[in-house]
C-alpha cells in the first residue's frame, strides 16, 4: 500500500483542538497502530507474569531489580544502535524482525514453564533478549509513524500511540490476573498467549510499505551517525532541554514499576493478583491521561511535561505512605496518569522539534531513560531491602521532584524555544 500523508490545515489562534482520532484517517497509521496494539498487549501481559515469577523464584526486591537491570544494561548498549538503524534501514524490516524476536522469546519461556524447567536465570536472559528487540522496535515504529502522519499530526499520533500502550496496561494485567488464577494456565499460558499476539502483530506489519529512509541522506559509518545524532540533539537547546529532563525523570521515577509486586505482597499481602490490580489501575490513569493529551495542542506540551513530572513525584511519595491497599490503588492511578502524560509529551516535543533525518536517533535518546531506569532498579532494590521499600519509594519521589523543579528553574528562560512557530496543531 502507498503511504499518503494528507495535508493538515494550519490552526489559527483560538481554533478548535485537533480531533482525538485525527491520525486514524490515514490507512497506514491504522495498520501500524493495530499492530502496535497487539504487541503491547503481548508485552504487558508478559510483564505482569515476569514480575510475579521473578518474585516467586528470587524472593526479594533485589531479584526484581536484577531482572530489570538485565533489560536496562542491554538496552543501554542497543538503543543508540536501534536509533541509527531506524534512520538507515527500511523500517518495516525492523518492525518485522524485532516483533518476531519478541514472539520467539515469549514462546521459549512459555515452553520452559510447560515442561517445568524454568529457572531464575532464564528470566534474566529473556529480559536481555527482549531489550534487544525493544531497542530496535521503538525507534523504528515511532519514526515510521511520524513519516506516515506528517509534522502537523505528530502530537496526535504520539498520544494515540500512548493510548494503545496504556489501554493494554489495563487489558494486559487483567488477562494476566485471569491466567494466574487458573492453575492449568498460569505462567505458561501467559507467555504462549503473548507469543501468539506478537505473531499476529508481525502479520499486520506485512501490510505496510517498506518505510525507506531519505534517499538523499548521506550514508556514513554507524558510529559516526551515533555521534552526529548526539551532536545534533545537544546543539539545539530546545531538544537538549526536553531530552535531558526525559532521561533524568525516567531514570529516577519510573523504576517504581519493578517494585509493584513487592508493594502488593510485602505491604498488603495481596500476591500476584494484587500486583495485577495495581498495574491495571495505574494503566487506567494512563489511558485517561493519554486521551487528554491526544486532544491537546503542541503549545501546551512544556507545561504538561512539567506538571506530569511533579505529579509523578507526589504520586510516588503517596504510594510510599499508603496505609491500605485501596489508598495504594489511588496512588497507582496518579502515578499511571502522570507517567503517561510525561512520556507522551517527551516524544511529542522531541520529534516535533527535530528534523526527520534524526527521528530514529532522537527517539533512541529518549529510550536511554528506560535503559537507565533498568540499570538503577537493581541498586534501588538493594536499597529497598536494606532500608525499606517505603523509604526508597519516598526517596525516588523526592529526587524526581528536585529534578523537575530544578530543570524548570534552570531552563525557564529557554522554554520559549521549545515550540517552534512553524509547527501547527
């Protein structure tokens, strides 16, 4: 099929906001969105299972952090490579290969559960393998999406992609809870189901065009291209602000995800079902926030980014204090909404501000925040085992607040540069 990017009229001041589903008017966007929906459902079903299984096999917060550390360490190395590939290689090939690799890793872990041979080290290997896939998949998908919709619909397309992710943060944990509640399905059922969803996503991506890179773009050595992407991001003040804040807050605030199994079990003795419920409620908050962002205008992006970061900080402190499971669910809702808003605006602003020749590499820089949060999850797990998880979560919230407020004060005079005049709604 041919990717046609319709012209979007300029929005005059005071004009109505972009329709929530505007990007769905483009056939290729619908295909990539549905394929993304399938593999996100696969991912979030598997994440709940992996966290619960890591807690079961490892037994402490350090074990949960170690599984996430494996993801972060590999991702830190592979993410810049994935960004270069997204700017050099046909994007459909990257989507197909990475999604197929996800399917294979889930299938192998599911078979290990079927034959009752699963060991903790297998979770670490699968986590590392999936990091390799994500490092390729995410920059390619996002760069491909922006190629499809064009610059005027970037905020809407990114927010709709977040809706896909956050809706599956609702559906995935719910499905995982069902599987975990049925003895003969349990972990094996979740992983094999996730593998099947990834296979369906591969089939969807077959209907996309190749997603060829710009033929006029000079082809240089990969390391040179990595350096060029870093130089470009650093040389543009507005991009430097957005990417730096995104990496720092993601690194410090987002590791709470790794410790939700312990919040459920150690705080309230609710086990895997409680973990699934915390994940589900957090995803509901993210879904609601994502719908709001999809209707927003780009000029509101810097404000949304800062407010979301502050809300994340207070949400983490709120979760650390929660005296009951119901209060923890409310905290999970706040944290889920704030992470979705923050993540949506990071990608929206960074990609809106950058040249299309650098979209893959800019997205990979944003991905470094997730690599870093994987790296710090293990030492945070050790800290939680030493001083207590409640104290650790409160500390993460406090540091997140300092980062967001400090960045806002430091860069306040440069905020005017963040929304270029030529970018419409």
